[in-house]
């Protein structure tokens, strides 16, 4: 009788420990038990990340264990650290009252070798050649300075491509000036707010400071 009670308590504590652990890693709610176990329901064989977690915690424990050391490991050997896969590369996230970092859609499983998610699209404003956040005469001047005076290149060619034809040349400055001062056509999207490029556009956009 006594042995059965002890066994029941031991199993219950282990199950409680397993249930709390997804909440002790950043974005643990995305993969839940499959972060540490081959079975998505938990229990049984562990993933490489689960093995590394087991090395730093007591059986059945719900104590915090996520730290810089565990974040720096590449448990599944796919070339990205556990922290990079869970969007906390520094291992600084703490579970109490802190929202999980980053976009959950970009989380990958630190226990399964997989490819990195595609880079998020760069947002920009069409015509904002100098990335100031507004489209005005200074953008046309900036484009002309780049083209004819060897001045600084736009950080986002797609923004400087005012007419949306896929290139940056004098016609973009002319198109912009016509819109601003001669009642010319509206600039193609994304305009006048930050937005994503259309299909086949935006590939030459490293960053746009105006859109974060």
C-alpha cells in the first residue's frame, strides 16, 4: 500500500513537471511537448534539445532552467542555436510575466533539424528614396544625387523606384516630380504608407529606416 502511494505521487510529480516545462522556455507554447519529446504528447524518447534540458533540471521540477548557456547550444545541429530557433538568442527571457519574444510564426523546433524560416519582407514607402518617412522633393533630389553625383546610394532601391518599373534611373525622379508638382499619377503601392513589395519587387531593399 505504501509503495503504491509513493509510486503514484512520483508519477504525478513527473507529469506535472512535464506539463509546466513548455511554459519555461521562450515561445514554448508553439511546439509544447514536442520541443523536448519525439511524441507531441510528451513522455518517452527525447529530442536532442530534450536531452540537453534533462541535463540541467531535476526530474519533475518546475524550476526555471532557460538561460544563456542553453540558448547558445545548437542541440539539433542544424546550424542555429536553441535561442535563435526560439527567438531569444541571448537567453535573457524569463517566464514570469514576460511575453514570449518575436513572432510565433517564425519559431522553429530546437530539437528537430530544420531550415530557417524565410526572412521577413522589408517594408518601405514607394518614392521615399532617402528613407525619411515622407515623400517630397528631397527624395527626387536624393535620387538624382545618387545617379549623377556619385552620392549615397538608397538603402532601399525599391523605394527609390518611384514609377515601379524595376529599376532606378532618371525617370523615377521625373515621375516623382510630376506627381508632386504637375498632377501626375499616384505612385504605385506601397504608398503613401509603409507596406510590402508586390510580387517580383522589393528584392533590392536591404532596409528602410522609415519603416523599422
